[in-house]
């Protein structure tokens, strides 16, 4: 079985997040990480590999430094890594991104494609389903469990108050939730090997069956009219009181605001 | 693509178990405003099986026209038949705007439909208006938070139609219903032939009994990991009851298995804007803040005085939530006695 996992390098919003005095985000203070939903997708692929045997290829589209997350994936146990990087692909919206990734995937054999549900920088959850549409294969979103049964993949798809158990014939694309599992750590041997491993680099010329008019900033149907860091509502009062005084304080505020 | 061929504001009227979801009414409410600015009307697209009877309620909330796609293939939400239904409606009726709720269903359906009809899609919009983009008039300007709510971007889709957006539930206002209002009902069935993209459904498992939705609550008492244990949520239930509110929670609580996903506030949970939000033992990751910072009044109780929740709280109390909450409940009960 051949599995492709799509991963994205994103700025970490946990821990390293710092605000500037004006209330906006201090991006300089953030580290780059493998997107958490994608990492869960990779773990799911590696679990299937352990159980059934599979070749796992990780694919990322991004700047040359996205190589870091591909090496991390190799150190976790992925077999091959491909980086799609080219200046003409920059500034892509989800349509142009999914067109690019589909164009790369058309060069590969696969039974299963796994993507994260969404990336923590854009939060759109669009690229996975759009890739599947471009490749004309079925999609199952929000997987909380993935199993294989012969030529079929069986997935628990989470919705708000219920989940569906679905069965799709492969090839199929599945989007993974970070709740799916707890990703394994890189192994020391894996880190050593990944350091030297070859990462395949593809550019525009390597994409199959895609038109220039659907790529990069100019090929993106959606355009940014304006973007700004959100100025958060400022902090209000903060008090340190004993329990009795704290209760009195809250009661006074609830009364002032006509809540009680 | 001749953009002038595309007219009207369409909304996807999501239904589950043949009950219209609130998001449909919210989208009609916003759609009416956009349609008024464009001098056009609002069409609700209702897909399902035996759903025609639901058209009247869409009319009462303001839909001028309802397109009903009724077919056994649409009984339970499945990506491919629903994509086929909505993409076919778009190809036949050519709307200039197509709004879909940013629900679990809408966020699965929207991208697939947009890719099939080859247009852009803006996710999780919190503000929509008609305006000018690069000297092109009457464009849909779609505003959305990104980066866990830390940046705001306004997006346009000037050269493709329809202009598609998913819209966050609980943000747009629905109109007051007009009892007895009628809409033009158009039945349309593009035909459903299962192919390799159809996925078989083996089982539907409902995890929690249908309960009231935290998005409708006027007062929310919300608990985080700082509550220490699932048992300690009992004191939050009592406080919520005394205030006439409901209990919600942070993602950490859901991840720990203490509470179901339906109670989660935040970027990957629900967006809430109650009159009062009391954050109990919630540190306030930015993804959480994105889901609740529009609340009218925010009170935070946390023993860590550096917790980010205090950055958005109107009133922050540094202290032991497990000691304060029971006494607060008692004080509220006494004040009402």
C-alpha cells in the first residue's frame, strides 16, 4: 500500500505566542512547527504502515525551509519526502494551493492520501477536500479513526453530536483531526538518517496537468483586500483578594451590569 | 465566464434529521442585507429527503425563493451527493453569491463545491458587506479571522462567480420570523447516479443526547483544566443554574475526555457571544479567546495571574476557583431569595 501525507510548516501559536504592547501578535517570537493536524495524519499513516506494511511519502508545499518538517517526518518513520517549492507558486490561496498539490500528486502512485483537517495559521480546512476534487477521488473529512479492509478504507468521521462510520474504495483522501492520536517522537537513529536523507525538490515544471492560470498569486480566485493584526480588546481590571472579598467583588460587578 | 450572468444571493439551508439548522436562518438574515445592497433577492437551497415541508419556515425567516433538491441519496449528509446537488444548482441557477454555514457539514461541503464549480471560497467569515474592490463595484467583501483570531483579513473574489463564503455560526443575526410568509418553491433534481466517489455509510452513532446549544445561552459558565477534575464541573453546573445559564468548556477539557465536543468554545469549537461569560480555571489559549472574546461581559477566575485570559477579561480575579465558585453560587441564591 502507498500512502501520501501532506504536511505544512506553520508558525507555532502555542507557548511562543507573544503580544506587542499595542495588542497585536509578535510574529518574530514564534517558532516553526509541523502543523498539528498534519502530524496526526502522519502518525495515522505510520500506524497503518506498522500494522499492514506501507510506503509513506510526505509532501509539502512551501518555502525551502519547509525542508525542516519533511526531515522531522522522515525521522518519525516516513520513507520518502518531496518538497514542492517555486517562486511562481507563492501567494497561493486554497484553490491555487490545492491545484499545485494535486499537480504534484499526479506524478505518484497512491492508495491513500492523508492531510490534516486544517492548518493553525489559516484555519480554512479547504485544501484537503479541494485536492480530492481535483484528483476526482472521494474524500472523508474529520477522521477520528482510520482502518484498512482490503481495498477499502474505513473511517470514523466526527460531526458535532455524532460520528459516521464510512467505507470508501481506495484511492481516497482522508483529512485527520489532531484528536486522532498522539504522534510518536523522532527516533535517535531516525534523526541521524533524516539529516542525510535526500529530499526530492519539485518546481512548476514538475507539476502534471495544471494550467499556469490556476497557480500562485495571480491564479488565486480570492484576493486579499486588506489584512491587519487584530487589536484585542484591552484587559479590564484584575484583582487579588481573599475568597470572601472575591465573591463580594463579583457580586458587585454582576449587580452593576444588571445581570442579577 | 460572463460575470453578469450571475444574479442573486443563495444560501445553503442546512438541515440535519429534517430539522433546519439555525445557521440557515442566520444566513438568510445576512443574505437579505446583501441582497438589498445589490437590488436582488435571497434564495435558500434546501437539500435532503422528504424536506419540502421545511420550505415554509425558510420563507418565514425571509427567503424569497426556495430551491428544493429532494432525493433519497440526500437523506444523510454525504459529501459526494450533496456536492453534486449544490454544484448542479449553482451551474443551473448561476447565483452571484453563495453562502454556506461554517459548520462541520459546511466546511466539508464548501471546499468540494467551490473546487467543482471553479471559484474561490473564503472560510469562516465573521463579517460580510457589499463594496468596491480595485474599482470593481458591487463585490462581496468577506472578512475573516486567521491565526487563531489574531489577524483579520478582508477577501474579495473579483473574477469568479459565485463569490463563495462559509460563515461562522452565531455571528450573523436572523430576522424575526413573519408567520405565514410564503416563498416561491422551485423543485429541482439533477439526478443522482452513484459512482466511485460515493462513500458507503455503515453506521451513524449519536454520542450525546440532543441538549440545548451553548451558542444560544445568554450566560455561560465555562470551565478549563484548572477545575482539576470532571467532578468539579458540578460546582459550575450549580453556578450556571443559579444564574440561569449553561456550562461550556475549553478544548483541554474535551481533549482530556471530561466533557463532549459540543460544549467546547474556541476556534475548533463554537463561537459564543453571551451577555456574561465566566471563565473558570481557563488559561486562555488564543484559539479559546477567538471563540469568546466578543462576549458582552467577561469575568475570569484563575490562580495564575499571568494567564492570557486576563488580557480579555473585563473583571479578572486571581484566586482559587474551587473556593470562590461555591461561595459565589450561594451569594447569588441569597440575593434572589
